[in-house]
C-alpha cells in the first residue's frame, strides 16, 4: 500500500510537468502551419519555410513549424475540400484555389489579399530532351512528327498537365489558327503520349528515371531540376512561345480561423514577396515578380513570348469549363484516341 501511495503522486507530478511544458510552449506562441502545394515546389518551399521560420522568430521570438504537402494540383485541392487541414494553399492554377471558395473554405476576393493578384512568382512550360537532342526538337511543330514520344501529365489532375495542354493550344492561336486547327494539333500531340502520370513529379520520374519518351513538357523549374540531377544526359529546349503560368497563393479562411493561425499564415505568405524570398524563388528557377531580382537573374530566364490564357479564352474558369470539365475538349480528344 505504501508503494502505491508513492507511485500515484509521482505519476501525477510527472504528468502535470509534461502538461505544463506543453502548454508553456503553446503560451509562448509556437504555431504549426500546413502549406498544401503542387508537385514541383517541394524544394522551393523547403527553403522558403526555413527562411521564414528564422525571420519570424527573429522578429517575434516565437517559433513556427511549417509542414508541406505536395501532389497533383487538382488532387491537392480535392484533398483540402475532403478535410486536409491546410492553412495556406500554393497551387498551380487559379481554378484549383477558387474551387475552395466555391466549397466555402475561402472567402470571395481572395486574389486581392496579396500583391500581384496573389501571384508571388510565375513560370512557363518548356521542353526537356535527351542529350544532343537526337529527335531534333526545337519548337511545338516538332512534337507531332512521327516517332516523337511526348511525356506530359494528365490535365485532369495536374496543373503541369493543364498548362502544357493550354500552351499547346495557345501557340496555335499565335499563328492565327482556327479552333478546329488547334484541336487537331492538340489531338495529334496526345496521340504521341505513351503514359499520362497524375502529377508533374511523376512525369519527371517517367522521363528522367525510367527513360521513357523523347521530350518532356514541364515547368521551367522542374526542367532545371532534371538537368541538375542527371548532368550531361538531358538538355532544355525553349520553344519560341509558351503560356505564362501564374501559380497563386491563398489563406484557407475556414481553417486558419478555426485553428487561430490567420495572423501567422498571413505573414508567411507576405514573406514570399520580400527581397530575400524573391532571391530564393529565382535560385529555384521560378520567375520572381520583383523586377529588381528578375533583372539580376536575366541570363537564367531566356527571352520568349509568354502569352496569357486570356489570349484565347475569357479567363481561367472559362479554360477549365471549355477544356477540362467532364465531357469537355480533353475528354472528347482522349475518348477518340481510345477508339
């Protein structure tokens, strides 16, 4: 009995001690954020998170732990709708964030909360080819030559996939081609695709690791990563024109309000617009929106025509409805390929 009376108070004291330490940490303002992003941004946000954590701790004395989640952009949006408790979303396309608004997770007007319409950096779609470019691929017309195998992810699940589709369609418009001609080009392009991965990183693995395909349509930053991981085995080809990709960022209002993280999450996204963060953006081969930093890295980003999606559709929602909704252009093209 004496032993039991000694053990119970000891256990209670230890439990109370751990609880006090835990709550002391919370009282000190330590916060955990979850950034739900798309496939190719893993390395970028890893470095930005580390910089933000140091910056925020230096200014406030409080610690922030930022966790990351990555996958196909549309799939990530669906995961947040299904309950993934994101504080912020940094997805590939406007549609993938706006669908969260439609589901009541983000308030209207989310695009106006941060600078540059909540777009801290931009990018485009380029080509990666094998060493010495054996298929002599230089521009969009070369992709539909007989015998050329193209690797690109599924536009139904991947932001990279949708941007590649739209880049292919839009470059036909720059040549004053009709809708019928643009559709014919894109249909032939997808007949050259041996496999449709669900996300950008999956397509990188298919092309770079598995050795499938002659050309990979991918984000500019992802192209540089491929080259760096297998130096001398691949090279980047910049077509004469491509789409201007503008990945936006947003707070997930419903989640930051329920978790009490709105202020910290806001500071987190504001940080991406700072000179320090914009330099990191450029080093990861995303095009910074800060002109000063972009000019300092001008040699890294070759000149090319970057056309907006509005050059051939009304807006991003129009692009989604016209090309990627169930039964829309992509589904029709893919169904005809299966016949």
